[in-house]
C-alpha cells in the first residue's frame, strides 16, 4: 500500500516554526493529555515530518515541561483576571472555588495529574511543576492574607491554609476525572471545609455577595 505523500513544509523563520510547534504541543496536551505530546503527534498536528520537530525541539522532556508551564500559567492568569477585580477577599475566594471546581477546567486538571506522574522521570517537568505550584500557592496565600488583614478570615497561618486549600482543590478535581463520589458536588464539599479553616459561618462562601 502506498503512503500518502506529505507536501513539502512551507518555509518559515525559526521563530515562526518554534511558535507553531509550541502551539501544536499545547493543543495536543489540552485535547489528549500531556502523555500524548510526542514528536509524531506534534508533527502530525502541523503536517510536517517528525524530524523537523526534532530539529527545533531536540529534547522532548523540555518541550513537555514548557507545554505544561504554558497551559497552567495561562490558567492562573485567567483566574487572577476573574477574581482580582472583586471587592472583598471573601468574594474573591468564593469565586475562585466556583471557577476551579465547576468542571469546566478538567482538561487542565488532566495535564496537572499527568505532570505529577511524568515528573518522576522528567526533571525539567518536575521543576516546572514545582514552580507553577509555588505560583498558585502564592496567589491563594495573598487572598487569604488580605482576608485576615480586613478581618474577614480568622487564621494565624495563611501559608498553611493556602497549602491545604491547594491540595483539596487538586484532589477533588482529580477524583472528578473518574466521576467518583458525586463529582459535581465538589464545590459544596470543599466550601464547608474552607469555611471551618477560616473561621467563617457555614454557607457564607456560597452566599450571594452584597
């Protein structure tokens, strides 16, 4: 059986080709997961030979790490843009929980889960995971610290609460990927726990804002 003839790749500058490869890797990751980011899958996405991708990206571990970083840093920027304009720390925290736990970001959750596993054997990825988790932790800690300063939250350790909150969000979202234990109710479940951690009355994070 004859193979289809691949048309010759159009000439592009190195910067254009690198950007095209990066975009293709990101799209593959969001659609199929981080494990699916391979020379062949990226090459197929932009209809070029795998050798051309290898020429621009000779180290797939680095490409995978960079792809992960692009996806999750974009998500953090999106969430920051959504919650930062809100008037109070309580509103910001409530909206953050709604946004992260409503199921619309499960494609990014898959990438996180796979990155934790793949990072055991890909140090470039492991370092990027640690860096991105630090950024998320700092963002959450900032919201909690602001709530303490304004008298809305009661805790003497904003950093530890942020760490616990991040772990709960990640855990519930990972559970939801296999639809375990009423996955659609994850927001309510974590909300009650967070209220207890911050000295809030039960249900206040779900209450309408004034």
